[in-house]
């Protein structure tokens, strides 16, 4: 299994935030993705970003911490949602671009795939991570 069913106090480096999508239930939703400290990719959806308090609105390349549970309405193994509402997200700090993005690369380049077949089998839950 790529990731466990739930991750308490998941520390995630945000690398992707999509354009807000209208939602009847949440007003607007944002799909957020990034990497855990060990470099494994993770996706969090839904995040009602616009309705978050200002101090909870995270940016790209900021570390956040939140309790997560697998998003069973999505087939992708890296897809999670906050265990409780998104207002429990903690922002831990931002990684800058010093030294040609050295700190960012340290996390982002941990999991680089060279085999498309391996990536597909991971997505289907058939393969172990590296």
C-alpha cells in the first residue's frame, strides 16, 4: 500500500493548489497536493480554501500539518481529506528558493519515477513503493 488509511499529524509540503471549483456544499473547493517528509506524494481534497480563516490560508511551498484520512470517494491511492474540518490545518513555515531551490529539491526529488509501468501499478495498488 502506498500510504496508510489515515495519517495523524501529517506534515506536508504544499506544491500544488488548483484553481477554486464551485461547490454546493462548500462554496468553493481547492485540490491541494504536495509531498510528505519522506517524499511520497499526497493529495488533499476537499479544502474549502476561501472560507478558511486568513491565518489558515497556506501558500505553495509551505509546510502544513493536519490529520488525514483516505478519501474513499477517489480511487487514487494518494488521495486524502482532513479528518475534521480544514480549519484544523496548522501552517508550520515556508521553504524559500535560496541556493537554487536546494531545500525544496531535497523533498520534491526524493520520489522520481523512471518507469511508467511502475507508476501505473502503484496507482492501481498493485506495486510496493520503490
